[in-house]
């Protein structure tokens, strides 16, 4: 290890020294370039000022007064001779015409006076871009000639060779293939030490030229017009819009430090290699056992607890191997205990990632959801969570991770494999890693579906008791309202037929409408009694098509908003049933059909309603084009509390109640359904074809007048209504005190039949019958019980076991007359 550390230190030192040497070399080269650029600025400025002063002095001499003296050529020639590098000179007037020149020349380089004045506004003189002539590239310097009053009279122009712009710097300090020169502010190349490309006088479109104009003063690296990468140093010339530059090839700057770096690096590599060889030789005796330990540790880390380290090698390695083997054995024992507890747990247990992916589940949880453990471990918790609970789950998990709560306990809905909803008690907590950070989530899940059903049943029992009590209180007044309305309408019809009254049609119609309204109230109360599990065992011939029409009226709004309804109601024989309960069955089937169809596209959805006679039975069908049902749903359709509807929209009691009602009529409910294609529910009831019924009033009129009926009811209005309904038959006696009625009957008062309420204060109907049976069993057996609703367990048990006829309030007049007729005739 010490040898390797020394090698690493040597490598670091070599790297540092090479880097420092390279940076120093580049810095020195840049400093030299800056010095040369500064010399270029100085020399260029001096030459420019010399040229400016010469032109200015000449422009102010007496020669300039006439611009064309006789010795013009001599004067100009002397000017040319006094200026090193000058080739010729000439003057122009304000029109730009040549007035005088030092030597004849067919090519005159000049500027228009207006352009010259504009350019000279901010400069001492104008230096145009170098141009090519027959003999050499030349540059033109110009200045104005003005009157004493400052009015321009013309211009003086000096034509010089490019050597006049040479900054004359010590180029012996520059490496080979270096470039230096001057650029005008508009990008024109004024002068260059070497110009094989003919760039002088033009605006080079190169990276170097662009960077010179951008930087103007400083250092950079760029590619020149000849494609060579150079280090440049640039600086502006004071009072002139010129920029001087000097550039040397980048390789000339970096070659020497690179060579030194290569030499040093090679030497360092040799030394380091020797050190590494020494280190390998020294470590060879412990490498093998350490490698073996590493392999065992890797296997253990990947979960292979069967791996075992060889206890061989140096003392230190042997100690580590023994410690590793002991740790693996302890871990193996711990895992075995955990696995036993995990798998044997009677409640569901699951381990998952922080984003909800299941890592491990036990058999109890897998069985709970109807899946295998392997299947669940390929799923996310969102895949088996009720959609309405997903957001709450995410919020709880976020609170656990944030630390705002330590554990979570609450109820949650899961989705079984077959699609039904499973209620569970969920306990969540986090598992943390060695650093204390959350690493996974552990969940305990307990099925509470049965508890939910028990709680629902308990609540329904309480509500049912309340419903039964309410029904009892409503049925008493409904009894005399319906009975009196029927009696009044019947009496008016009779008086109208006998011509004793005229114009009674509207009154009869109003009474019938009032009767219809009271009947609808009775239907609602009948629903309350069904909810309270109290059914009316009284049956009467019922028109199935009429009951279906009433159900369609009650659900018309819901039907129209969801689908197009096709109705076909054939005339069929009557069935023995209770009309209100049959309407309740049809309403439930229609509402279920509506809820099975998704919202939207009501014009393309269909609900079919038919009533027809089939093989001696009356068949009522409700079909829909909704979601349909799978096989499991069809199997459990009539089980109490089973529902596939969302929480809050279904109790799972509607169809079980309907099934109980239909079977009590001697019928059955058939189901046809296919998932995704809709359902058909069919009610089949035995018909009463050929069993004609004699109108109740006619039957009553046929009874002998010597019969005597006692009505026993604590509500005098109910008693009088029943007596009024039976007024044309035998004599009717009303007694509102059950104790008094019993006393009179026990005392020998003649009565052929008794109509008795079940729930009465002081003496119940059951107690009344029991006491009467001791004196006259036959009279006790002939009692017809009238009940507004058995909302106590005793009353319910009595009605369930009694052999006497009984009927629920409110009692229609024709039903009451039929019961009395059958009882008096011994039917």
C-alpha cells in the first residue's frame, strides 16, 4: 500500500509540474506578443503623424494658394523625394480634377471632395485602402487645402508604397510563419508582413479578422486566412481607427512544453510501473484470500446466504472470514424466522417500494385478491386499488415519507381479480435504511367485508324498524282515506245511475284522482314495509301490463335521459299478486337497466320493455344495451348486500327484495347477460287464465242480510270507513276498545265474523284472539286481522305463524269485501 501511495504521489507531482510548465510557456509567449503589439502601435502612430504633418505643412504653404504654380511638378517632386517610400504626389480642385502632379500618371487615385470632407471630420487625414497598380500595391494619403477663411479649395494627395505602413518591429523575436499587420476600422487589411493570398486592400472574411475587430485589444486564439491556428495579440492605434495585430503559430508556443511534458511523463511512467510491480509482488501473498472473501461478500450481498468463506490465509484475513461466516449464519436464522412469520400470518402482509411496486406478499393477501404471490409481485398497488381510493393512498404515502405521520391506519377498497370490491383494514408503515432514509413500505391488510355487511345489516335493521313504525302511522289514515274515497265515488255513480243526481261526472273524476294520489302514497308506504322486511301476503288478480305502465311512469325521466325505450305491452291474463309490490319490482329492474348504461349517446342506447303471454305464464322483460355482467356477478346477483355499484349508489338489497317478492307470487326471475353487450331480466308469473272473478260489490250484495260483522279498531275513523265500505251487506258493529269487544263477545253477543286490528293499546290483536279462543275457538279462528304494520318482533312473529287471514292497511274496498265474502261463505 505504501508503494502504491508513493506511485500515486509521483504521478500527481508529474502532472502538476507538466501543467505548470505548459501554462508558464503560454504565458511567456503571450507576454512577448503583447510587447510586439505595443511596439507596432508606437511605430505605426509615429509614421502616421509624420505623414500627417508633412501633408498639413504642404497644404498651408504659398504653393497651395494657386494649386497650379509653374514649378508645380518640381515642388511636388521635392515632396516625394523628401518622403521615404513616396511614389508621387498630385493636387485636385473641388471637382476632383487633377491640377498638378509630380510626375505624369495615367491612373490617379483620388477621393471626391465631399467624401474627403466627411472622412476628415474626425481624422487628421484620410488613408484609403491599399490598391494594386502596375508597379506595386500603393496607399493614398489625402488632406484638404483650404482658404484662410477655412473654405475648401481642393486637396493634396500623396501616393506611397506599402512600405510606408511597415511598423518596423524586431521580427527576429517572432517564430517562423508568424503574421503581423494593420486592419482599418471597417475591416480592410491595410498592411501585412506576408501577403501571398493578396488579402491586402480587401476585407478578409476569416475567423482571425472577425475576432480582431471584436476584441480590438487583447489576446485570443483563431484561424488565419492561410488556415493556420495562431495565438494573436491586438491593440488599437490612438487617434486612428486602425488595429494592429501580431500572431504566432500555436504549435510554436506549445511544442516545446509538450516535448518536455512527454519526456517527463515517460520517465514518470517508467518509475511508476516499477513501483506497481513491486506493490503487486508484495501483495501477491494476500490477494487470493482477500479475493475469495470479496466473492463471498458479493454473493451474500445479492441474497445468497448459502455462501461460506474459506478460513485460510493471514491472521487478519482468517478473522474477517470467521466474522463473515458468523454474520451470514445469524442472518440466515433471522430470515427463516421472518419468512415463517410472514407466510404464516393469517392477515395479508405486503412489502413494496416507495412508488407502490409490490416486492413481496404473503399467501393470505394473494388469496384475498384471488391472485398468486408471483402475479402480485409484478403489479403496482394502484393496479388492485379501487380508483376512488388511489389519490388518498398517494397522499398517505407522501405524508409517511415526509414524516408528517409515523403510521397509517384506515379502511381501503381493493379490487378482486373478478372485479368485485373488497373492503379491508389497512395498516401502513415505512422501513428505513441504515442511514435513516425511507427505503420501502410494509402493509398489513385484513378483510373486513363481513364486518361491513354486519354493520350494514344492523343499520338497516334500525332503519327498518323506523320504517315499519312510520308505515303503521301512515297506513291508518290511508285506510279510511282510500276506503271513503272509493265508497264516495261508488255512491255517486249509483245515484247518477238512478237519476237521483246529475252532473256528478267531474266530482267522480276528482274523487278518482284523489284515490289515485292516495294509492301512490300507499305504494311508497309499501316500499317502506318491504325495506323493513314486512311483506303483504294478500294477493289479488293483478294486470301485469298496468303495473309495468305505472313503473314506466315513475322512472320516465331517468329512462329518457339515458336511452331510447322500446315498449311492447300485450294484453295478458291477470296474475295473483300485489300490484304495489309488483310495481316495486318493475321500478327496480328499470332503474338497474338505466344504471347499467354509461352516460352519453342516449340516442344509440336501448332499453326494451315487454309484457307477453308465454306457455301459460305472463312474462315481463327489461333488457338493456349496458355493460353486462360476468359469470360471478350473475351467480351472486340475488345475494343480500352483493353489489357491483360504486359506494354510495347501491346497497345490494334491491334485487334480493325483488326476488323474494316474485317468488312469494309463485314466480321466478331469470337472468341473461354477457359482459360488454347488455342484460335481460325476465319475471315469469303464473297466469289466472280462465279464473273469472265476480265484482266485489256483486258478491257482497249476494250475501244474506242476517249476517253480523264486528269491526275492532282503536282508530274510530278507520273503523267507520270499513263499516261504511260494508254498509250494504250484513249488519256491521263498530267497537274501538278491544277489551269492550272481548267482553261483549264473551258475554254471548252474536257475531259471525270479526275484523280486528293487530297493534292496539291495552290489548293487542294476538291477546284478543287468545282470550276469545278460550270461549269460542270457531269465532277466534274466523277473525280477519287488519294491520297497519307490524313494527315489533312479537307482532311480526304472530303474523308469521297465525293461520287466520290478515291484510295490510290501507285496504281497498273491493279487497275488503272479497275477504269478508270468502270468510262468510267459508272460502
